[in-house]
C-alpha cells in the first residue's frame, strides 16, 4: 500500500553522474574530501562510464583538470583539452550516454575565477567570449548538452548564438541559472584545484539570502534561450527548486553538490545514519521539491539500488 500511494519516485534515467577527468596522470587518484570519488584518467573514466551504463545511468557531466593553467583558461577551449579528448573517447566507445559539458573557466585558470580577470576584478563581457569558445569546442568534441556554470551575465544568449553559428543549433543548453555563492562547494574546489586565488565569487554568484533574485536570474536565462535550468546547491535551496518549478514548464535540474555529498558520507562513516536510507531520502527530497533532473555523485550507486528494488 505504501508503494502504491507514493507521490514521488526516483528513476535512474533522471540521474546525472558528475565526473572529474585529469590530464597527465597514469592512474586515477582518490579525492580525499569526497570519499568514493576519483580524478580519472581517460581510460578509468571510460571504465566508470561503462559501470554507470550497466547500473542504468544515462547521463554524465564532465569536469576537466588540465596540466597547464593560465590567466585566460586556454585549456578550457583547446581542441585537444582534456575534457574534449574525454568526450571524443566516450563517443568512440559507442557508450549510450548523454554527455554534458560543464562550461566554466575556474578549473582552467591560474587565478581560480570563472572568467577573465583584469586589475583584480572579473570582467563580464570578455569572460563571455571565452565561455562561447569553450561551449563550441565541447560541441565539436561530442557534447550532447552544454551546461554553463559560470554565472556571467548574458552568457546563455551569446552561447546560443555561438553554437548556432557553428552549426550546433540542435545542442541544448542546461543553464546553471540559480547558482549560489555557497560554502558547500569546498570539496569540489579541492578536487578540481579551483579555489579562487584572491577574493571570492560573491560578485557573480548569488547571495544565499536572496530568493526573488533567483527567479529573475532563471527568467533571464530562459529569455536568452536556455532549454533547461538548474538550481545549485540543492539541499539548502529546496525552496528555490520549488519556486523555479512553479514558474516554468522547462525541465528543472538540481545539483546535490560536493559538500552535500561529503556531509552524507561523513554521517554514514560516523554511524550517525543508515547510509542507503539517508542518500535515498536526500535525493527524494530534491525530487519532491520539483527537480526533474538530479545531479549527484551518488548516481551510479543509487541507480543500482533502484534496479534492485
């Protein structure tokens, strides 16, 4: 009876598995701040993708960690960049996966900010130009979805124009539309080596205290051509997920970020909760709030549990 009247359900095909691929390493390395996750080589990434497919996951999101970082984040849009090579490798294997490319510069810049820096400030319009180049290079490499996470103003419209002009008018954009300046990103910045070298990201990521601003940001991205919109993080922003769900008929995604993942793992490790039950309850809460798509580092494991019943 409980199963019969359940209002919200998780499905493996609604899960996206975020993955890190690192250049110049012979073997994958564990991310100590994210137990169970790794910085992959392209070979180990392919093996993990095969594992994801076997579990029932249909989508992955790729983050790149290059050997070389510079002020312009040039490896983000290099044709032979590590993410671009990883995308081509997945495609060449014929794996039935939807490949999402995270479009940002923070993993690729030596200053750790998400855009072009001049005189100690992130400058919006030159940043957008670099993001367009990154999006087009990923589309050329085989990305099925472009996912800009930078939060620069106007970047969705310019990326749409850039993709269309390059013949990729059929590539959808999943916009990180309401991305908050959150303390929950700490483990990710450790994993990707992307912590800002100076200042913070408050100038372009959202104030956690603001709710109405999120609706404005989401609507702006929709008007510029976003096909899907995302709220990030998820757990501390379930109200925002619900607000966004209520305002649009577009698919709504939510990212259960690195700090939220690490928090669950720490609780389980310390015996403070039943791990499986806690993870499923957490992702179900995100679904209940209104998310159609859930990005989670637990995706592969959860997909297995769902298959087992």
